[in-house]
């Protein structure tokens, strides 16, 4: 029973990572994130304001 629970937790973590990667790719495609470049003051992607364009 314990090994089944550990397997399910590992599988759930893997699925969650896959979903997070998919959502992030879609956010970049839909321009919901600003990706930093060499002149940016931030290092991580930041949310975009949809009303600023």
C-alpha cells in the first residue's frame, strides 16, 4: 500500500510539472509574459499587462 502511494505521488508530481511547462509555453505564445533580455531590469519572466498595448 505504501509503495502504491509513493508511486502515485511521484506520478502526480511529474504530471504537475508537465502541466506547468505547458501553461508557461502557452503564456509565452499568447504574450501573457514579458521575457527579459540583456537590457531588462528583471531576470525572470514577468506577467504582461494586456491593456498596455
